[in-house]
């Protein structure tokens, strides 16, 4: 449901109905140079892109705390579903 140009009371009431029935709800409005947008998506899934952790072989590992830290490869990423 997309809603604009309504009173706050109407928006809250309609959002509560949508939320209770698992319906996604969007509302917003513009006042000159200012505006707002609100979205109630309830429970939903999304994908987040994260840098891939590079694995270091045992032969290439040096001694010391720096060598034991996971190394991030900024060129490679993985998608994580949440």
C-alpha cells in the first residue's frame, strides 16, 4: 500500500491494518523543500554484500599477532542473505 497526502492519524491506522495482515506499507509527502518517507516492510529478506576473507596457507603464515588476523580482499565480495 502506498499512501500520500493523509493525516498522521490515518497513516498510523492504515499502517496498523497493513502490518497486522502482512502487507507492505509506504507513505510519504513533500512540503516545499522538505519531505519524508516511511516504509513498514514487516518481516522481509534482503541481501548484503560483504568483503570476502582471504584464507592464508600454513606455509605462508609468519609468526606474530598480525599474521593471525583474517585478511580481507577488497576486490572479492560475497552476498549474504539476511
